């Protein structure tokens, strides 16, 4: 495993972050989830990402159990706040001071920890003054409940405004957690240049495009029965990618991965890690073997000519419009 600084800070994270968005308390049993977390630890992954909304708070509890007994100073734990949780009452969502302060306490209880290393705004809240949100984050940092603050799926303008307020309030906004992959490149034209200027770096999610970039989905063929796409509980994000055009072009990437001597999954992870503004790529896994294989992406250097071939093959289906990074129009309760 290798480690990179997160933003303009002295805080290091592992290049692969173990995330439990669609797995813990949803797709796999708790015993298997715990063994997969332990495999991640054995492979040198020290950073773990979750959120209160995952499995409506249950995923945080599973991760807390899995990390119980680990030396707290030797791991980095991230969680998030925004989406509706619990009973979905009027204040069970958003980035109001009330919801943030109550949410951090709930997350710490479920994680069985005194603090998280990184607390992230899971989306931008158009209905709460940004000053209120950032003041709540400042207070959480001063209370020692979170060491650093980040955001997820904020556009460049929102990141700039949040970074400015954080600086004025005496704390650091150091990270952005956007979707990013060979297929989804909306952060490249605005978010990344802004973040490079401000000293903010990316922890990217869905680097394998929900598994499509692993190459296991074949055009014109039935979905593998044990796959995410075949699981109705967790497949809503992947459906639009399961077209013959997308799947055919993804299969054309396989010779490039073969040339590098790596799997398609490792290729997709190594691709996002080539971007110097990316500190980490989040990986989910349903088995210890899967997470161990993913770790093989670390340290892979992709020559520029292969990077160019990836773009050439995928160009007609790449999404790059920065306007695709959208804040929810209203809180969903």
C-alpha cells in the first residue's frame, strides 16, 4: 500500500479507501463484511469511508464492529452527513446546525469512536445558509469530534465558497469526494483546477463505474447472478451503463489491461490514481479475495500512450459536462 497527503494538510490516507456504501448491512452478511474489512487492513488499507445514510445508519454500526480492537491512531475513518436518515422527520436531513450536531453524535456512537478523522458534507444544501453549515463544522472540529472537514459532490463554485468560510473560521476544508472514473470525468474541467488552487484533493467514488469497468458485464449476455447489477436492492445506479455500446467499448479496454499485466478492475483503479489531485480511490468489496485483488492496483504506472488509448476508445460515451455535479434542489424528506 502507498499513502498520500489529503489536501494541503499533514494528514495521510491510503491510496485505496475501503468504502461500505452498497455492501454492509445490505448486500453481504455482517460476518463476511467484517472479514473483508480485516482483509483490507491486512493489505495495508488504513482509510475507511462510510456515511450515516448507508443502510439508514446500519452500515456505520457494521464498520464500527469490524474496526473494534484496532489501534485508533493507526486508522483513518471518514463519514458523512446530509441525506435523510432515521425516521425522516423535518430535521433528519440537510446541513442545518441542528442536523449536523445531532448527526455527528449519532455517527460516533454507531462507530464506537470518540472522533472521526474526516467529516464530510454529503451534498450541498441549497436550503441552509452556507455560513450556518460551516460554523457547525468549525465547532465540531474545535470539540475534537472531527479532525478535518470535506465535501462530496460540490461543484467548483461551492467548494471555493466553503473553503473561504472555513479559512475565515479557522479550520481546514481539505477534501472533495466526487464520482470519477474513465467514464465519468465531470470534475476534470472545473473542480480539479479549483481544488489544485485551493489545496483540496479528491477521494473519488465509483472508480470502477459500479463494476462496469471490471469487464464482467458482457454485451448481449445475461447479468451474472451474483453481481451488483443483478441485485435489485443496490443496482439503481448501474442500469444506465448496461447498454451494448458502453459494454462493447469497455471490452475493448481489456487488451490494454493485459498489456500492463493487471485485471480490468485494477486498471480502472490505477487510472484514477494517475491524476495527481486524487489522493484516494474508494473501493467496495463483497469478499476478502476481492479487496485483496483490488490492492494490486497500487503502484501501477500507466504510460501516457495507454491513457490516450483509453480516451480514444471511450470518447463517445464519456460524460464530462461539469454541470452534471448538481446539488439536490430541495431536501428529500
